[in-house]
């Protein structure tokens, strides 16, 4: 049987404990997970550099050979296809996430019929963690270490 590969796309600016949780739980469902850091067309400047994030994510999953990290700047669905990923993995924290993910997943199915989006509901203790909050706390000199699975 072919490997079940899922793409976990996002901005990951930065990658948080919430993201880590989705990846680790995703491994119960998939054989391989590709964390794909996208160059977001709407947010063209990052707070944490791509290079730093790739390095820190690789370090976080150094012992897991079935978790990969790559960057991309194209349509997520076509990128998934290129990497033979038949699934998109996403996390859902609340109804705002749901509304957003619902329409994206419909479009992806329309454009790339085979591609299935799979959603994991956030672990309640991590539901309040968002990349934007981490950026805000960090910008004003606050300690963000408890939000992240690595040291900055
Ligand atoms: P995007 O810019 O595409 O929204 P993010 O980097 O913010 O990407 O998030 C990537 C994915 O991780 C999304 O599916 C998002 O809902 C999910 N996610 C973000 N934070 C959490 C969290 N604390 N718990 C579970 N899932 C999360």
C-alpha cells in the first residue's frame, strides 16, 4: 500500500506548541507529514525568518524521520500534488478557523478532486496559542518560551 502522506501547510510565523501538537497527533493517521511553510501572498513580510523557522522545526522533530520541513510559494493544492500528498492536515481551534477552512477546503476539492483536507480539533490547553499572539508578546519583549516547542 502506498504511504499516506499529508501536507501541513501554514505560515508558521512562528511554529508553536499548537502546531507541534497537530503534527504529532497527525502521525497517528499518516505515515509521513510534510510541514510546508508558505510564503503568504497577503502577509508579505514575516516576523520570524523562514531560515530560522526551518532550522527550529527541524530541530524539534530531529528524531522523527517521517516529519519533513519545506518552504513553498505556490498554490498549496498543486504543491501537495507534486509531493504525492493526498491529504492536507489543518488544525481547528474555533468557529473562525472553521469558516476559513471550510471555504478553502471546498475550493481545493473543486480544483484538485483527490485532495482531502483532514482537520484535527485542537487540544483544549493549546487552543489559545496563536502565532499572532506570540509575535505580539515577543515584539514587546515578553517571554514566549512557553508557547514554543524550541528555544528561540
Ligand atoms: P495560516 O497562516 O495558513 O493560517 P498558521 O501558521 O497560522 O497558518 O496555522 C497553520 C495551521 O495550524 C492552521 O490549520 C491553524 O488552524 C492551525 N493552528 C494554529 N494554531 C493552532 C493551535 N494552537 N492549535 C491547533 N491548531 C492550530
